[in-house]
């Protein structure tokens, strides 16, 4: 689990930005070439809705790779909550550069702010319950570290980053190995230093997991009544996570059952871009 508000490595951000610029700019911005080369402009980025901002480093890196002489003055930071029509930053430099970088820079800022805002809504919905909102591996390909950072900016928490840093045993793993007991013992023996979680689909399977020494259990698509029964059965032995069919409308009731974590794929896969505009002030 990674809870600290830490940016992905600089090299990762540079790689993501370089790929995005390459697919948008290609051999050159034909429309921006219509502007006088010496024209200098100032622009502002405005929030068109309220929410949580994330993605400043990606935005800055786009302009750095397009034109390192562009100057950006931010009035906000990652994780800040902003209001509709709030000015986020001022940008000054070559008008050509500003227009060439605009869409790619805004794409990063809109996408990551959208993820942070979604995470914030879910986190606020369970505020005061002690339950953590977790993300999943259901991320946009190539943007996993960025989206998981955005989740943290919004007040959520990260589940495993990938298949390499923790074990999550699911139905197909259990079936392939033969039983809950067998697959858990194999994991505990082969990876004693790695966090191990197992997914169960019934109270009977939960009991089998607890008997096998499970320390983290994912309760998949349990009813509210069965979640209460699961918490009583567990008696605090394992950390319990809820997953499957989670909605913002029903999440408070899930949190009230006494579970520890709720994982929400919608934080990263149901992306709704945050509404932003970049407007020239002068040129």
C-alpha cells in the first residue's frame, strides 16, 4: 500500500509526456505556424467546475519539452480544491508554443484532476467511518502511476501498483491450484515477505480463508447482511475489503458494516475529465 503523496519518478513523467506530444504534434503544428514567430502571448488556465486539481508536473513538462522558455506561474498545487471560474495559473511565452502545447498539457491536467476529483467524492462519502477508499489496477494503459498519484491527491489510497508488488489470489487462481487452503499456503511459503490477499465469494469461503491464516480478505459482491455476518465471523483477525458493484450512493452503507477498506474501480476507469480552459489574455 502506498499512501504518501509522492510523485511518480521524473523519468516516468517525461516518458508519458514525450509520447503524448509525439502523437499530437508529430512533425510540427501546422496551424501554429500561421502565427508570427516573434509573437509573445500571455494565457490563463481557468477551472470551469469545482473539484480537486492534480497534474501540475505533467502540465509543466509538456511546456518544458515544447519550449523551455515558457514561464508558468501557478496559483494552486496538486491536491488543492478549486472553485468554478478560479484561475489556476498564468502562462507567458511564444504564442506558437502556447498553442502547440495547449491540448496535450490540458489533457493531462483534465484527466488527472478528474481522477482526483472522483477519488475525493468517494473519500468524502465515507468520511468519519475509518474506512479507506482504495483504487484498483483498472487504469488507463500507460498512466497507472499518474492515476494512482491522482487518487492519493483526492484523499484515496492505493491498492497494489501491479502484479509485482503484492499478491491478490482470485477465483481462477484458487481453481487452478485446487483450494483456498492450498493456494494460501503456497503463497505464504513462496512469498513470506509479500502482502497476500485472497478474494472470497461466500461466508463459507471466508471461513476457509481465515482457517488458512489469511491476513487480508477481499469480499466480492457480498450483500449488506452478509457483510455484517462476515465482520462478526472475522472478529478482527483479517483486514476486510469490499469490492464489486460499489456506487457512490451506496458506499456509506457498505462502510457502516464495519469493513476496513472499499476498493472502487470507477476511480480510475470511469474517467470524467475535469473541465478546464486555457484562454489568451494578451498577445
